[in-house]
C-alpha cells in the first residue's frame, strides 16, 4: 500500500536532488528516505531515481510520475482544508519566501499581525533575494518583484505601480552635494546591487516619455538589498531602490528622494503560487493584508 509519507519524501527529494537534504528537512535519517523511495519503486515497479555516489536525479519514469504525485498531495491538502471547522479555517503551516529588505522591514510586521489574528496558523518565513522556485523550493507562496509574464504560476498583484527611486541620506548630500540631473550620478558613489554575479550598474529612468540610461559606479556593492539600504542610510552613497523598501526611511527623514523629475523603472510586487488550487483562504487573507499595507505605502510615492 502506498504511504503518504513516502509520497511526500519523493516530491521533496525530486526538488532537492538529495536524500540527505530531504532527510534533514524532514528530521529523518538518510537511510529512512532511501527506504521510503525503494518502497515506492517496488509498488510502482519502476525506478524513480538514478543514483550515484555524487548525484541524484529523476529517471524519465520519475519525471513522468512527479506531477501526478504533486497533484495527489495538493488534492489531499485541499481536502483537509475543506473539512476544517468554519470558525478556524486559517490553520496549518504556511511557508513563505520574501525578499530580504522588504521582508525584514515591511512584511514581517504584517506577518506578525496576521498570525496573531489567526493563532492556529504557523508561518515559516524564508528571507532571501534569490528568486524562489515555487515548484521546487520548500515554499507555498513567494513575494516577488518584477513584471510577471510566466503563465506557469499564479500571480496576484500587490503593488502594480511600485517603482524605483534614487535616494541618499542627508549626511551624504551635505558632504557631496545633491545631483541635479541623472548625468550628475556618474560623479557620485553608487551603491549597486548584484544578483548571481551580475552587477546592476545601469540605471533606467523615464522623463516625459523618453527613456534614459546611466552607467554608475561605486566602491560598495552587495547581493543583499537590505545591505544596500543600510549603506545608504549610513551615508555611504546613492542607491536606486524600490519605493516600498525605502518609503518608511523617507518618511522618517533617514533618506531623501532625489531627481524626482525622473521616473525610475517599474518594480511591481506580486504574490506568487504554483497553482490556483493553492489559493486557500489563508493565502487570500494574507494577500489582502499585505495589499492593504502596500497601498498605504504607495500613497507617499513621489509623482
């Protein structure tokens, strides 16, 4: 008889490409995961993984069966949600991936308030600027910046009008002066962000329908967006940041928006999940709570 735990371990092992990582995540020994996979293979009479001392990958049969295994687990989860008492429908564990800066400084308070309103819910929050793969990573939903044109997942808009702004601290501007045009940015220390080894040192702006690009340079860069924000606040240079990330700093006077006559490029924020079936009451309520917070922050976005 097929065991639910074995099915779950198979799906996680296919995502992590490692029995040891799957075991660590599940609190088991690697041998227990290996045994679970062998039980499945015996029942199905196929080999699900090609194993070697250095690698683990799905066989063609395993790849063909994976979507059915995922669908079966999702159907069970949906069924469990349906039989929960109506007065306590927000329960269980919700695994969330959220960008570093936005998550720590804006979203965390929303998550805390949401969990206090729903005490039967547990939140597992993963902070990272790496783009989460909602099909393979151990997350249920992800908050993602950028324009989403991938039809393979569901994207619920949160802040469609969010965009980047140029900011610097009053201390930095007092020492080095305030740029008056985007050309002046080339004479300032730019705090640049990097992702997967790529440095984002070409900033894009729009003015009166015309698109402008400027190549910047600086002495400090980071793959953590929160680090860039902290460096800007401490007066290390000028940053090009999502308005949502710096809105509270601007309101508090820690940062000042520069060159407001130019529009920074769009960075809409969305809630991502793999399938529409996963839009549970919990996810929809959390989406509503986060959207309310984003709407309030966007009211201060310079026009």
